[in-house]
């Protein structure tokens, strides 16, 4: 995993925790975290996995997190026909 991918994974975990209130017990604003993930996504270099790019561009953040954690097999097929 590259340093940039690691930053994306960290941001995705923070985003999930903020949305569910897992860390603080109450939901937090997710907009700054979504913006950060978007910034990091745009910084990914050519040659980045097409699957990861697909998940991030479609904002399938749980699927992106699974992919980054080596758990891509757990991803269910989406409406677009892509796993």
C-alpha cells in the first residue's frame, strides 16, 4: 500500500466513524472528510488500481475501504455491475 493509499484508508475510517458516531457516541459532520477523500483521490497517480479508482469515484467508500484492507472479496456487486 502506498503512503497516499494509507492516507485514503485512514480518511475512510474516520469518515465511517464520524457518520456512525462510533468514536464519540454522536454523529459528526462528514463533509470535511468527504472533501479530504476527494482531494486524496484526485492526487492518486496513473497506474492506480482501476477497481480502487472506480470505488472512490462512485463514492463507494465501504468498498474502497475493503479493497484497501485486502478484503475486496467481501464486496458485493453493485448496481453498475461492478463488484
